């Protein structure tokens, strides 16, 4: 099946710094990418939806100036957590949909996730 | 909007059958997914239903009734490795693609 990678798999940063997380579709072109956040023992909460070459659509309550999303190509989207604080510590997961390569149009393919810890 | 309900926890015995229910209310529907998630890992795809009825895939089956806003995931011949969180997710159409809304997940514990 289609593969999505994320980098880094885990990161520890100091409060006030920024962290960038990359999400790549390895064997298909991702027309749409999604970013989720998951706190311990909770479900996935959608943060934003991004389409290649256009601005991301953020879910209600998600600060677009704090969580910067760039989807510059059909295989790469980045999430930058700016001025991170301890409450931003979470598991961030991306997913992608596409119709090329090994991707099936209705399915979202998830990356392995990035564990962010802000100290 | 979308509202999805599923039990928080379930316990079952190795070798048994367990059914995890999911009810949903949605303003737009483009299919229902079931995912399995082990702690600290990303969700993995189990099944997709867009039409009413039962979809069977090995030990896993998923059922959908659109008129009742109801789905279930059936796991047969339970194994210890099936202990995980099972997420029900409904797909609705947005301007930018199919958007998934997840339920809170059902933590399944398989015991000897």
C-alpha cells in the first residue's frame, strides 16, 4: 500500500522555540494532506487540511499563526509549531490522500507520527 | 457537524469474538472507516464501508447501516496482539478532500 513518512519521529525542544515536522508521501502524489494532534488516551483531532499550492484550512480553535502549514509540493507538507510551550506537547500525525501510484482515492494514509515534548 | 460515539473500553478473551459498535450523526457522509491503533503508533487501516451491509476481511468484518447511523467492527478468533485502540471515523466531503472525524476510540483488552 501507499506509504507516508514523517520526520522526526520524536523531538524535544525548549519552550519558546519552533519545531518543524515533515510529512512525505513516498510512492504517490498527495493531493491533500491532513495534520492531526493526539493527546494521551484521546482520539485524533484534526488540526488542518492542506492542498498542494494553496493555504491550509484550519479547524476551529486551531491557531493558524502558531501552527504553520506549508504544502509546497505533491509529496511534502510541513507543520511548524512556533513558540512552542509545554501544552503543545503531543503526538502529531499526518495523513495523505491521492489517486496516483499505489494510493486508493478514498483512503487516508497515515504517517508514523511525531512525538513532541516541550520542556 | 459530526458526532461519533463508541464505547471507551472493552475486554474479551483470547479466541473469542468481540463486536465494537459505533454510532454517528453527520451532516455529510462519504464513508466510514475503522482503524486500529497501538499505543504510541499511528492508526492502521482496517476497513471501509460506504454502502449498507457487511464487509469481511479475514478475522475482521465491518457492518454499516446508513439509515441508522450505525456501524460495528467484528473481530473473530481474538489474539493477544489485537489488544489496541479501535477508532471509528466518518468521512465527510470538504472543499479540499475527504475529511475524517474520529470517535474517541475503544480500548480493547484481550485476556487469556
